[in-house]
C-alpha cells in the first residue's frame, strides 16, 4: 500500500499533468497580454506627450497677428464662425457640406501645422529657389494626401523669371497645375 501512495506522488496521473500544462499556458497568456497592455499604454503616453509638445510649439503660428489676413467663415443657421487661410478655397456644395481645400499642403518635419503652399513659398522662397537651381530641371514626384494620388514639382521659367510648377494628379483622373513666379520680390500664382 505504501508503494502505491509513493507511486502516485512520484508519478501523478495524466489528468493532473494536463491540468498543470493548461494552467501554465493560461497564466503565460494572461501575463503576455498584460505586458502588451502596459507597453501600449506607455506608447500612448509618449504619443500624447509628443502631440501636446507639438501643439504648444504650433500655438505661436496661430497668434492673432499671424492670422489677420485670414478669411472668416460664418454659419448663421447654426451660429458659429472660424478663420481659415486665404489660400484655401471653400466650395459649399448643395449637400450643405463645407469643404476647405488648400491646393497643396506642406508638412514640415519639425511640426504638424498644415501650411498652404502660398504661405510656405512666401516665407521660404529664397531657400526653395536655391534648392531648385542646384537640381536639374527634372520634376520631383511625391505622393499627396487625401484625394491627391501624386504631385510633382519642377522648375519653370516664365518671361525669363525662375518659377515653380506644381502638377497635382487626383484620384479619378483629374489634375490641376499651378505656376508660381517671383517678380519684384513678390510671389505670383498663375
């Protein structure tokens, strides 16, 4: 009889082994899921911190003196209004949706502020023109944002003046072209 008890202690039955194996697998799964949750929460905290930092950096660009020339959209029916850059178009369709469009948007790597190409070129025109003079006249191809399949930027000369040509190709086969030329230290959009 003692040999039988000793045999059960040393050699447990298969049901007990299966129970232990399944319990260990479940515990490892719960531990793994908890670790993933902690890592995900830490990533969200870092992302939220980055967004808050960027928002603080971007507030200077939206000070009242920097948006004096912006247009104002007013909706009398619902009683609200807001400002938007002058380079944006506001087609209001019969469906009563309001669509704000900038011909092109440039997202500088150091912040997430959406800047219209007119604003960007006016502030950085000398730098952009010098970069283009270094390059050959081959166009640069880039992928656009929402609704824009791709666009390219190339040097363009109008009346002997250096300029830029933007070609945007939209989904559905539509396209648009804008030419920007400097004349008397002013940027003109053709």
